[in-house]
């Protein structure tokens, strides 16, 4: 059974929004990866996300909004620097962690006193969110549309492959082509006096400091649980070997300037860091499609988006639990 819906018009997005309001699931593209959406105020609908993903119940979800003003619905306290970040980088690949309001229930926050929100930068995602807002919706919970710990999907077909068996006939997958960023959003803790990066992404430390005028405090040393923070994550079936040249018969991912070792199977040869991020997950999926058991990956060097790529690869190399 296919759940695909292509050629999405305002009418089809309106119909999809109505499905969400009635408790069904709709997978949709964002600029980062595809998300599996449910009404963020509907406990039963959100529970279906957890079941479809096989996700731990205490693992919080990111609430996707149609506009930055709706932050005030989900948070009881928004610092000035969080507003600056939202103005500069939304819509975009950035999630802000704020102190939750009464609207953000435990089934969204994982029982924490914080909630993560973002405004995605994709016309289909924004169109769906706006139609949902028109009929009284306040936000969509939308983690990546894959089984927990597996490689995030960057195409509609990857969503169907990952979770199609867990969707009903009334659920939908909106096909918006390939994701342009390719790795998940930067998650920023905005509950303290200074911003803190909890998950790296396309919005970098330098960009955050430029926007806020504040120094980003040490990353990764927070008790707040967020998506993608587990050691084992983003993992294909194949074993990933970091910063190594592939042997004959093994998969190989590296920048285009690095030649393919003899007998190795080239999975991706991106020319830039941005392209590396965009094609990474598709390349990992390709390895599984080809039945490869090992992938050698030469990681990109640098302190921008490269940090996020290395983060995802380190977690992927830890393997599936």
C-alpha cells in the first residue's frame, strides 16, 4: 500500500491538515530530513509516532510551528537572544529549547520542563503548517520519519521503506523531493543566560554568536534530553569505519578530491561540505541496498557544518543497538 501524495496543492495540503486534526499521521519534507507529523496536542496521535518509530517514551519531540510568534504558545519564558535567533534563522534548520508552557505536555517533552520548537524552511512543510494553523492547530510533533536509531530519510521513498508498514490507509506521505540540507537541525538550549548547542547542525556556533552577541557556552554538557543525542544513532546495517580508505568490495564515502581505492564501491563523492551533508544519509542507505557489510568514510575537516557531519558519522559508526 502506497501512502504517497505528490503534486501537493493548497487543497491537498488542507486535506492533509484535516487528517492531522483528526489524529492521523502525515510524513512531510523539511529542508533537513523528512518528518513524521502528528498534532502535538493529541496524546493518542503522538503515541502512534512512538510506535511507528520504535522510539523510547522518554525521548522528547520537536514541535514544528508555522511562524515564530507561536513560540509564545509553547513556552512560558522566551529570552531576548532566542527571539534574535528566531528572527535571523527561521524558517530554517534550527530548533530552540525553551521552558515549556502548559500546552507542552509530558508526551511531547519526555517529562522534562523544556520543549523544543522550530519553523522549518520547506514550502510543503510551511504550507501544511499554515493550513493546520487555520483550523486551530498549534503545532506538529515531527521527529525524523524512520525507525529509531536508523538512518534519517531524505526522500519520500525512504520514508515508505522505513515506516510504511506502520502507517494506516488514512495516513499520508507528502512527496516534496530530496531534502536540501540533509542532516537534522541544530538544537540550541535557550533556558540559560547564554545559548548552548545540544545537537550540531547547519546553524553553527559562529552564526549563533553573531546573531545573539553572546558567547556559546560549552556544547554537549547539558542534562536536557534532545533528539539524536544517543551514542548509537543514524546507523545503517553496514559497519562504518571512520577516516580509513576502503578495501576492495567495501563502500567508500569521501570528498570528490579523494580518489576511490581500487575495487572499492563509491557511494558518494560530494564536491563541497554542503553537498556532503545533503547526500550522506542517501549514501548510507545505498550501502544497505547493495548489501555491503563495511563502509569506509573519510570525514570532512573544518569547524562549521563539518562538525555536524562528524557528529552524525561518529554516532552512525557506533552501530545499531
